[in-house]
C-alpha cells in the first residue's frame, strides 16, 4: 500500500544522513521532498500542510541544532509526527458495561462492509466474545445472502429475518415505498439487538446499506439505525484504495451520522495510501482496525506507531511477534526444545509441524515485509513464490513415515518414487534433501553452543569470516598454523573446577540456543535468566519480556 511513499521517504533520509551538520537550506530541501512525497501519495492538502509545518518548526529549533546527530533527529521527528497524523495512540473497542455492545458498520457500497463484518466477528470470537451479525443491508442485491455465507465461514451466527433485495436490480434507485418493499433496515437492526440480548450474545455487529455516493436517504437511514439501536461504536469502513474521495466521504459520515472510528480495508492493494494518512486528522476520530487481505485472519488492530514504522521502513517487529505467539503452540515448541536438548536430529515430521505454524501466521510476503529494511528488497520479496512451500510439503508427504524420520535411507529409487508422487522432478527432491541435511547440520552446531551456521557469510564468529572458529576465515592470518589451546592448571582440584565451569558454560549455551530457536524465552535450558536491561528495544517491546 505505502510502497511508493516509503521508497521516497527512505531516499530522502538516506541523502540527509550523508550530511554531518544541517543548515536551514538542508531542512527546507528535506521538507520539500517530504511534501512532494505526501502529495504524490494522495494525502489531503490540509494534512500535508499541518504535517510539514510541524516538522519545519521542530527541525529548525533547538531540538535538532543541539543533537549529536541532527539527521537522525530529523528522522525521529518525522516518525513522531507521522504517528500523530495516523491517530497517536492505539484505540481499542469500547465495550458496554451491560451487554450487548452494539457495533454499527457504515460506509459506501463496495468498501467491504459485509466482508469486514465477518472478519470482525471472527476476531471477536477468537478473543472470547460471542458476537452476532445482523443483516440490515436490505438494498444491495444478495447482501443478506453474502453476510450469511461470510458468517458461516467465520463461525458466527447471523440474524437475517428479511431476505432483502434478491431480484437483482439496484434498490438504491428506488424511493419511498419502493425501498420499504425489501423490509425496514431500522426494524431489523433493533430486532437484532433484542435477539442478541435474549440469546446471550455480548456483541452485535450491524451490517448497514451503502450507496455509490453520499445522499440524504443513506444518511437518514444510518442516523436512524444508530439512534434506535443506541450503538456504542459506529465504524466508518473505508476503502484505502479510493484516495481523496474516501476522505471526503468519511468527513460526510462524521458530520451526518457521527462516527466513533474508522476501519481501513484493502491495505494489501497497490494504491498510494493517502486516504489512510488523512482520515484520522480529517474526521478527528482514530483508525481502529485494518484489513490486510482476503482471508478471515487478515485483520488486525491498527497501531499508529507500528504503521509509521512500516512506512519509514523500520519494520514492525511487535506485530510479527504477536502473530507468531498466536501461531506457535507453546507445548509443541517445548517438546521440540526438549528433543533439541536430547541431541535428537531434526526430522521431516518436525519440518511439517513448523511449516504448518508458519502458514497460520498468514501471508509470508507480508511477514517478511515487517522486518526492518525489507522495503529495500521489495523486488526479491515480490519474486518470492509461496507455492514453493506447497511443492516442498507435497514432497515430504510423499515420503513414508520411516523416510521422514530417517532421510539418509532415501536412495535413488525412493527419490524417483517421491518425485513421481509429488509431481516434481528428481532434481528437486535431491535439492530438498541437500538443504535438509544442511539444516540438520546447523541444528547440531547450535546444540554445541552456536559454533557457526554453514553458508552464513557476513556474521562475526562464523565460518568464512575473520575471527570465525572452525572455518577458512579462522585460519586467514596464519595458514597451516594451529591456534594454541588454553593451558590447564597442574593442580588437580583447580583443573577439575575449570572443567566443571566449562561444562556448565557449554550446557547454558545449549539451553540458550534451544530457547532462541523455539521461542521459549531465556529459561528453556536452565534456571538462569538473561539480563535484558541494557538492550535497546523497540517501544512497547518490554511487555514481551515478562516485566523485566
């Protein structure tokens, strides 16, 4: 969504960081580049003026002039101001003290309200709530039927006493009594709340009708539903790909109906994304959620600080961690760590379990895109073929249970059978087995305390690098010379203490390797906890450290 904006801002800051000191001309040039990037991204002009004005004021003040690194201070200011125009703090749903909480979805036709109703219902159900979807869009052809299908997929019940428009013509063109022939949406919404109260549902999600454009009838109907149901949340569902038109529509709904927040849909598209950067400032209401794909799980809470980090190519590690926590089963991870500590080899069955957990996390390209600096590798990310995972899984599932646990027995005839069973070539099976052998070797090295990962250049302490143990780089300074071993004490008691300390250190190293490999924290292999007080961590990261 923000690819073009992110690229331009990244280039601007790259040029800025080459300067040791900044003068007023440098600041003005940077702000001009930022202004052009925002306008090209279709951000509303008043928002652009407010944004660049705040940056100019702070960049020309003492905040930057007294900084040890002025360029980095400007980047910090831009990040903070970007968070501010995106809404500042993360805003959660406001649940009613007495159930049910009524959530009304409003917006234009085609913005994705019906699909979003199912996603929101699924998200609430996963969080322990018992939502009910109410089909109050009786005008769009087959809208009621669509909501029933979406609700079934989400595992959320749907209240639909009226069939709505099933004749195929556009009911939005009808007026007066013609519209009422499909049923009264206000009555359906009110009855839906009563149904939820009677059957113990704690959340009601009302899917309302939209139009191709804002009109008096749409606003009157939306206003009546809000008043009659006493909705606690009125969420404006906005198609993030529309641009300036979406911002104008959001302002109309904020004035005519009174929204409490917005939801961005189609954030996985390739539009410029200016609407997303404008809506919170223009309406004065925060963005609560974002829809990032077509699947039910492609739905997340909107965090202004994390979105700003994504735009500035700083990554979004916290969201990545949250997705991993949901996908990886802790009992399974502990079992894997115990196997690792017991010096058992990583098998293809283990590989299938790990692959299933990764698939639960969602779109692989989106996950990789959350890593810091990955926007600069967008071409490689786009070239990534996720179907390769399916081909690998097909090869593994074409193996017998014995072969999965003993890959060394897979000879030529077995490889040919696996290739035929999975619809791939024998060379692809050979490549898989070769890569798997390297993975097993890496796991063994980690078990011994992280002696280095094969084929991982550019990391100190690994084969092939200066100072790396066991590789060619470790002997670069003196070919053929063996490094001297540390002398041992001649005192038997002292030597025994040294050997015990070495064993304890190796055991602790193995435990830490298992913990980091399987996401179990610092105490998987022993009782000692790591001291994390000196680490420079992202804002908000401390909650994942158990209060340490």
